[in-house]
C-alpha cells in the first residue's frame, strides 16, 4: 500500500579505493558527498484505490572498478555469507516501517522499539540509509524496496541495477551489518489505477537485478520479490480465482522467476478497504470471529475475508501451475482513526484475530494445516504526512502512534503479551496552541484551512476521534497541529491574534492533542526524496 519511498545512500566514491566494511559500507569523506542525504520525495500509493508513495536517496559511484576492488568485494561478501546464519528462521509476524511522517522518531529509537517487542522482520519501503545503519547488528531481517518510478531505469540498464545493488545492498551486507533478505522490486506495480504504466518493466528489472546480485555473490542469500495488490486477481468464488486476463502472461513469467529463485509470492490484503469501499460488504466478514454471511464455495466455507482473498490467490497460482508456491503477506492491518469503522476497538479485534488465526497453523480451506506464513502488519507507526487521497484513515494504520506509544494491547505471539512503548522519546515542551477564548473566532475559516493544508487534521473528520469536540475544539486542534509541525515556533500560534499558547493539555477523551517529537531530519523531508530519485537518474545517465 503504501508507502513507499526509496532512498539510497550517496557520496562521490572512488571505486579504486579498497572496500571498507565499516557501518557506512564504502569509505568516503564527507567532502565527497554531492547530494543531500537529508531529503525525501513523496509519491502516493493506492491499495485498491490507493496510490503508492516513494522516496529516498543515492550517492554517485563510478561504473568502473579495478580488479583489486572486485576481489575485495568477493572476500567481504564471502565472509558475510559465512557469518550470517543461512537457514531461514521460522515464519513470523513482521511489520512495515514507513517514514512519511512530519515528526519522525530517530531510527535507533525505532529499532529499539522493534527489539523490545521481539519483532524480527521489518519491511522498508525504500533503502533508507539511516534505517539500515540503525538496523546493523540488530539481528532483524530486512526487506528493502525500490519505487515503481525506478523500474524503467533498472529494466533498461544492468549498469543501473549494479549501481543500485552496490549502493543499497552490498554496502550494508557486511559482517555486523544489516541482514537484508529481500528486495521488493516495485510496490503494487500491477494496480489497475496505474493503467499498465509499470507493467512491462517488472520482469526485465528483476532479471537485471538478479544478475547484479549474482555479480555481488548475493543471489543465493537476497531474494527478489514483487509486492502485489489483491486486485491483480479476481473471482466471485475463491476456487475460481485467476489473475486479470491482461496480467496472465506477465504473471506466468513472474511466478516462474520467483519459483526458480526460491522467492515467495508477496501479496497485500486489506479487508478494511473492502469494507470501506463497499456499503454492501458484511462488516463481520472482515474479522475473524465468525460471520452471519459466510461464503460457500463447494465443500469449503469461508467465514472471513482474509481466507477468501488468500485462497483466491492460491487458485490463481494453481491455474499457472504453481499452486504450492509460498505466499507472504506483505501488508495487512486495520486503521484506528479518520473514518467510521477505523477505531481502536476494530483495529485491535482485527489484528489480534489475524495473528491468532495465522499462528494457529490451521491454514485455509485450499491450504489446510499449512504452517504459519510470514505476515507484515501495516504498519508499525502512524504516518501523518501521507496522502489522504485513499481516505483520511491513511495516516492512522500504526499499531503505535507516531511517537512509538502503543495504541492498544496486542499480543504479537513473539513473547510479549502486550506491546512495549518506545523508550527515550524526546518530546518538545509540554505546551499547546489553542483558540484564544477572548477573541471573536467568526473569521477563523481561512486560518483553519491554512493550518490543515499543512498539518494533519484528519481526526476532525466524520468518524474521527476528534470529530465531536465542538467548533472551538476543532479550531484549537487545527492550530495545535500546525504549531507542533512548526516545532512550536512562537509565531506559528499567532493566527492574527486568534491563537494562544497554553500549558494545560487540551486533550478531550480519546481526542489527543499531540506534542511533537524533536527530530533533526524532519526539515526538508520531501526535498530529500525528490533529490534521491534525481541523483540516481543523473548517475545512471552519466554512466550510460
């Protein structure tokens, strides 16, 4: 679904210098850097009706290398492969770690949060160097992503794919580095809303990247995958599942490639979106507690949308001759705010039911008694800067709020009975911006519009947790959201004299007036990602 950014590390590197297996990978001086490392570019991602978001960064590397540096890479890579435990761990519950947020936690704080909750698998929507450096020595298995916008370049040039692998995989897969297991090539590139614009690039990009991994002696360890949206297949009944007719040929090529290289098929399943987009969808069918509207398919009876969706994919794969292909759930979850049915109770019920269901090893009607599959919950943290084109709920998928505080009790089946909060979070001072009660607020509409065009006011909408706090409360919430986004700059609470700073928390019931977290990376976030893609394309242009 979502998110999905791409960021690559970047400095001007002389490849005639020996490879240096330090946390940064390639050794280079700060003076050599030529693209800002602090600036993401935002793309948008739909899930069914969602658009993908992408970002991140690159560093420039010459396309030539000496035999000495090549030998160094082989030696380091061989050491790496011997140092990692090659047998894959058992299937587990992982999380998606998105970073499209106005106030981002430090990557080291997020990694500590993962470790404290014993989460051993994480999916990134890019190759964010800050996240990957923080993940070094953590023992957490990582999936990094490539945005759809880079598929054309990677599909047309092995030099470009070599460059991407060096920048985003080889430099981190060193002894004591980040344990990168998967590369997600694109994000839901077959979405119907894309009208086929990325479709033809997927398999050529896979082939080039596989060749690049082989050159780096990583092809046996790092697996290429393509996260697909559930709209890639269709059927009125699970057993009749088939890929969309226009995708039959490319899906045959894709699953053949995945099968040949020992990669799973990754699919994103969102029962919430089915409920959100269809007023006739029975709400209880989205959960795991039984339904008054089961789906009968021959001898099989489906009591929840997840199993029905999963088996539709199984049937589609079977029609291509790959009915036993491993399937990983790349994204699945339930939002907690922004619309009706998106609330804490529903999210907890869905996610706990999903985890219990998957870890029970009962399987599905078409795969009964199957061992538990990997699932990556969407998502770890709320992302308050995401596009709301899919809906206001889009910023509220986290099992943790933006500051790493658990929203509700959840047993991930990983040893802790409840979620543990992030430690050592650094907050701005405890003060808020609210409507000045001594002022006439009749002419405040333009100020609210301005504040909410920049800050996140999605909880104020119908069905949101702050929808019922009254007109003055709405004004205060909008003012405060903007004030916190501006790092509590005194002038940002002026609003022509209509705002005032208070030291009394104005939160009401479940409506939380947040205080921002301190963060040195929040400025220039969008700029960074814009330059990441531009830098990569410029490097590719010059090496061709």
